[in-house]
């Protein structure tokens, strides 16, 4: 899920509210993606929800929306992505970074095709 605000500071101002809703703030992930605030729920694993706090109208926000729109428009693409995520989750059970990187390759290919780069 995505949480959008005009600035990351506005998201950070809601940390107490998000904690009260059961989310854990994971600032260590900012080393990988500094323009995102990452939250997970529940605090104990396995996690049911990942919440990505992003600045609206930013590059990352727009890319996520474009990718979402492609998934909504193409059931075949959506199914392929779901199957990939299941396969990668089984392959990279304890390596979130590898899981994310492998998933990112698929996402980038979809967005590149939209731009006519594929």
C-alpha cells in the first residue's frame, strides 16, 4: 500500500498515529530508498501489510501509479506479477533485498515497455 503526502516530513509527523494503528516504522530501509518511509504490520513476522510513505507527485509515486494501472489493465500481466512474487518469496525467504531487486527488474521492464524502450 502507498501513503501519500506533500512531503516526507508530513508522513514523519504521523509516526505516533501509525504506531497506534499497529505499524512498525522501519527507518533502516531509507538507506536503500531515501525518498520513502517504510512501515510494516504487524510488528511480528510474518507481515501482512507493507506501507510505503511517499511524496505525492514525486517520481517514485508516479512510477508506482503507472505500474498499478498496467496491472489493472492487463489481467495476464497481473497474474504474471503475482506468480513472480510467489516464486521469489519462496526463493528469497530470508533475503528481502534480493526479493525486492528481482521484483524490480520485472517492474522496470513493464515501465520501459510503456515508454517504448523494450
